[in-house]
């Protein structure tokens, strides 16, 4: 019984990890989904127009009926939505995925209508093709698209047997069943290919952006993330920069060796990351120096508590490794009423305050507002 419980628990954790992995991938592909939606809707409009114009020439006696124009309003809606969302840049991934699913529903629904009612004596042409293509066009959960294709296929087969003669209805059923099975296989194959590529890209990004010793952002990635945040921060959004330098770290390397020094740095990096929120930017800028940017925090009391927590990290390391370390900090608050600094100015201001801490006794922090610092 215990083994079964462990198996169920592992299974749940596996599903949870895959779900989180897909959510992260889908977030990164929100813009791609919108672009695919825009181009699919434009291509669908052009293809519909071409088919309506060429069919009378190719098929004797064929005449367009009003039902064939059902796709124009569908495609028009999604062209407008995709264009608006691409311009706005703030529509969430879940909303975009829902709209992609809705587009598939409406396109398949329109295809069912034109495949059943205008000419019931003829077998379908486009439905089986679309249920293979649509599930792999957009980045949507495979289970959602599989359920969608199954439900729409059942509806199509039901309507075919209800309104079509037996022979074309039977042909529709056979092609639809084969297409659904192929659609599911294709959907999962594309899904696993996408997830594998995403994992490889994520690993490559982490290797290029992460400091291998401390697992924090390296200097270049830390600077890039700080610049991105500072550019997007609102005119009245407060934030805080902290520059940290370990006191007397050279003595650790000299007395205990560089291997032990690396272990101390790695432990400090882990504890430093835990001391801040997941969306704060924590980076190692070189040697025993670190830079932290706290998003949307400008209250002095909160920042002082953060600084005290950082000081306690050295107490933990001293006890764990038997060393004597401290940490000096320069902390700059960019208040809601402050002039927006450039990154270089913020960096220099934090460095200036760090210098004061170093010459003021070490293992202390100096805190000031950016507008009061002369650089």
C-alpha cells in the first residue's frame, strides 16, 4: 500500500512538473501564438477567396452559396484581435491560448457546416485535413486540442449520418476516424519536440546567464535584467539597489585554500538568493562582490530588515565553515519622487555607499536615497 502511495505521489509530481514546464514554454510563446493566429487568419481569408473564385471554373455547375462566406467574419475577428494584442503587448498567455482554441472551434465548426449542408451527396474534403493541421499550429495543451478534435469529429460524423446519404456519410466517418488518430499522434509528437527544444534552449540560457559557482545571475545577465526592469518601471515606482562585498574574504582563501573559499562563496550565494523574493534581481558581479535590485520596494524599514537578514548570513557561514567573515553593503533607494537614474548612475551610487561602509568599520550597511547622493 505504501509503494502504491509513493507511486501515486510521484505520478502527481511528474504531472505537476510537466504542467509547470509547459506553462513556462507557453508564456514564452505568447507572441508566437498571436503571429500564427494573424497569419493563419489572413491565409484562411485568401484561401477562401481563391477557392470561391476558382471552384465555378473547375467544377461544372458549382455556384457559391451564402454559407461559404461564413469564414470571412471568423477570420476578420481574429485578424483584429491578433493585431490589437500584438500592438498592446499586455494580453496574458492564458487569454491568447483560449482565443487560439476558440479560433480552432469556429474554423472547424464552419468547415462542418460547408461539408454537410450545401452539397450532402459529396464526401468531405477539408475537415479531415484541418483536424490534423490545427492542433500543431498553435502552442496549446495537447489534451485540450485532442478533446476538441474528438468532440468536433463526433459532431461531424453525427451530422453526416443525419443529413447525408449512407455512402458519403460512411466515407466521412472513415476519413474522420483516421484523421483523428493521426491528429493525436502528430499533436503529441510536435508537443514533445517543442518541449525538448525548449528544455535545451533553457539550459543553454542558464549556462550563459548564470554564475556557475553561486548559481546567481552573472554580471552581464544581472545588468541586462536591471536595465530591463528600470526601463519598464513606472515613473512613480520605487526600487532599491544593494551592492555587497564580503569582508576579509581573501583571508579565507589564504588560510583555508581556494577550494574552501569556493564552498563559502557558493553557500553565500544560496543563502543570499533565499533572502530575497523570486522576482528580485540577484547577481554576482565578480569575486566576492554581489549586486541586488529589489523591485517595487522603497520603504526604509523594509530595506533595513533585508540588510539585517544579509548580515545574519555571514553569522551562519562563520558557524558552518569556522571562518570569520562579514559583509559590507551600500544601499540606494530610488523613491517614488526621485529622478529616474541610469543604470550606471545607480551602480556608482551603490558603490559609493559601499565604500563608506568599508571605511566605517566593515560588516555594516550604509543606506541613502539616490537624490541625496553626490556622484
